[in-house]
C-alpha cells in the first residue's frame, strides 16, 4: 500500500482499540476546514469522551490536584513561619529544602517504576497515606530533623509520585486520545494553584501554620483517600501488567527501558527541554519577592497573577492535548518554549505591576502545554510497557531542576544580579533551545515514520 501504513486506532468515544486505519485517511481528516458543524461535532465528541471516561479522568485530575500540598508554591506559603519556629536563616531553610528535594528525587528514581508493576488502586492508596503522614509531620515537627524528613516525604509524594502516577496512567490507558486525557488530568495543577493559596493564607492567619498543615493532612486522609478508593474500585486495563497485550510500542516498534533510552541520541537532545519549564516555572514564584523589591511592587498587587496563571495553564493544556492527538507531540518541540522566553523579555523592562499579569499569562502558555506534551511525547516515543520507569527518569530530572533553580538564582541575586535581569538570560536560553529543537524534530519524525 504506497504512501501509507496501518496503525492501531482508538475510538475517540470509548478509548478502546477498534481496528486498523489507513494514515491517508488520517491526513485527509487534518485538512477538514473548521465550521460551526465541525466545532459542534467536536464538542459533542469531547462531551461523550468525558462522560464515557469520567472515572479515569477524574482519578488523574484528583491525583494532580492533591499533589499541590507537596509543590514548592504551596510549601513557600509557610516559609516565614517555618523559619521563625525552627530558627532557620533563609540560607539554612533553602539548603534543607534543596537536600530534601534531591533525596526525594533519588527515591523516585529507584521506586518510580512501581507504576509499571503495581495496580494503581493499591499504589495510589499507599502514596496518599504516606502523603497525609508527611503533612502531619509538618504540623507536629518539633526538631529540624523531623522537619527535614517531612519535607522529604512531601516532595516525594507531592512533587514526585502523585503527578507521576496520574500522567503515566493516562499515557497507558489512552492511545489516540492520550493528549486530551493527559491535558484533562493535568488540570489539577492550575486548579490547585488558583484556589489553595487564598484558602491557606487565610487559614494560616486564622489558625496558625501548624494547624493549617493539619487541615492539609485531613484533606488528604479524609477526602482524597476515600475518593481514590471509590474511583479505583474498578481497575482499567492495563493495570501495571508489563506483559499486557494492550501495551503500545514506541520508536522502532520497541518497548523502551531506561537503560535503552539513555543510550539513544534523543535522550540527550531532549533533556534541556525537560529541564527548562520546571526550572523557570519554579524560580519565577520562588523569587517573586525579589521581583517585587526590584520593581517597587507589593505582593498584594502581584497576587491576582495566580488566577491568570491558572486560567491560561488550563486553556493551553487543553489546546496542547488536542494538538498532540491531531498532529503528534513531536511537532511541538520547536514552539513549546517560545512563550516562556517571550514572558521573561517582558519582565525585564516592566514598570507597572499590571505587566506582571502579562508575564505570568504568557509564561503559563508554556507551563500548561508542557504537561500535556510530556505525557503524550513519552508514550509515543518510548511505548507504554515500561512507561512508569521511563517517566520516573523524566520526573527525577524535573525534580532536580526545581531543587537547583532557587539556589542558582539566589546566588546570582546575592551577587547583585536581580531576577528580572537574570530573566533576559533565561529568555535567550529558551529562544536558542527552540531553534535547536528544529533539527531534533526533523530527525525524530523520520525515525517515527
């Protein structure tokens, strides 16, 4: 059959494999012009997709939302109170946080493959229980050692395992609609960023920081845990069975393992892209006090930016999920970092605090799209049989970048280089890397063909 080949096709409605399709037909579909009827049909298909797969999509969304309690932006809400209670300087708190995060990355590297071998209905329950214990440890910490252990568990569960389980499961459970599934599951991140800061700032003021961590523990153990048990009462195949016939192969028709991908050229070409969004996305919030001091703004003036960040992240996460399904995730390689680079160039000359909203809004285009892109990209390139192990390596890279980012930018600030000025360098990095991704995309598309 010339100029075409056969591939497994997944029903857009049910998510089940239904047969073989000629790619010539798939190409023809891409040329259909948008019309009211087309848009209406897409909306109807999306509604059917959501309702048919509600249990599984809700599981992913709940995992990413609950991960908020271990994210840097959430823990930083308590930073002043934690330092005062334990007598820590900024440097000592930052050092403890970095060590705990790096240790959590090491544990994730060795245990991330559990997603491949354990049923999610079991693994998610264990991690959620451990996560609740970590929050209780923060509330009860009387010594800096207990504080460090609690932060370590927060980072392992929240920054590491919870989103790792969510995105890996979406990549394994869905094929043709995996981009949309990952995008919907990833909505938990911006939803948490939009509503939890306001709630917990109020709780800290009313109850104190320790009781507020107790509320977080209660939310995990009394609300999230029972919901996960309910949603995962019925397992979806594949359920951690590495020999499942439904496992989809990756590049070259192979199910890649970690030892295989680190020997391949693509891994080293793509690592800088994996590092950049979490690095910059972390430091933009971690160093917002320096931005405020440099620009003469107040944190109260900057606070509405969280809502804008969340709204744009949601929008572009869904757009990227659709684009990954329609055109392939590899086509996003050269454009993924362009908005992030542009946002940093906006920050440097900004004088009015309203420009901060523009900075976060533009940067959130990349941050929202990145989650959908990574979930679809890893599954397409490396297959699903060992997806948990593969994605755990990517997650370790991401966690390490979030650990070193605050330290590097902090040293530069101490040297007299404010974060807005640093942003010019980071923005240039994003643009240069985008150009370098053009030949990477071209070579990868040839190998995937």
